[in-house]
C-alpha cells in the first residue's frame, strides 16, 4: 500500500462504492443520493469531532 493513492491521501481513508452513482454523486438519481447522504451521516458521526 506504500505507493497507492490511499497511502498518499492520509492515515485514515474511507472508500464507498455506490452502484448507480455518477462521478459526482450529487448529480446521481435521488435513491443514490439518499444512500450517499446516509453514508456521509454515518461517517460524520464516527469520525468528526463533536
């Protein structure tokens, strides 16, 4: 993993693949955006300081 892009981004990297998602998830269909929004909310609760 030393030379991978993940290693260059930082210590903690989260990747989520959402089927049907476009390169800009906010331009995707509403059900895809809902999945992305729910995932972001979970991520924020797990990693963002209160």
